[in-house]
């Protein structure tokens, strides 16, 4: 955590997903950073995301070195958020057999040993 991303991590620990939005070109973007990746402006603000979106692409693996076997298979995906940006994440509460491009998902947060840090992941939902 650094001063630039601290609001993001604090919100995640509270169960909220934050994005950045450029006030100059209206682009919503992820990962959090001080400058807009499109116009390179620094007139950006925090935006609370709805936390919902669709699977844009995914892959699954049953072999991950040093990964707990009870957490396999590991399903990784690009999720296109309703606000527009795509986020690389893990999918939870599903298997690769039940996921397809366009599956609706919502964010959930995995706590860590540090109470001030939670990791956003996604799970399938019906919409």
C-alpha cells in the first residue's frame, strides 16, 4: 500500500471496489493510478464501482506450484465491469465447467492476515 493506492485498499477492506475516473475525458479505469491512461491528465477522482460485470475471458488450471490443493482448480478471468474497465481477477465459488464468456459476476473480498487489506475476487450471479 502506498499513498496513491491507499484509498483503494481501505475501500476494499470495507467491501467496496473503487475505480478511478478522469474528469477531463470521462474514462473510468482500473488499476488505480494518479494519471489517466488515455489523456495522461491528472484530474482524476475516485469512483465507487457497482461491483458487477461479465466475464470477458477466462482460463483454468489444476496445477499451481505452492498453491493449496483445496483451492484448485484456479479460475482466472478478465471481468469487464459495468463501468467499462476490465480487471484481471480470480473467480470463486465456481468451476471452469460452469463459466463462459458473458457470465454475470459480482465482486466479493477475501480477507488477509492484515485487517486493513482485502483482495477483490468475483463470483457468478444471476441477473
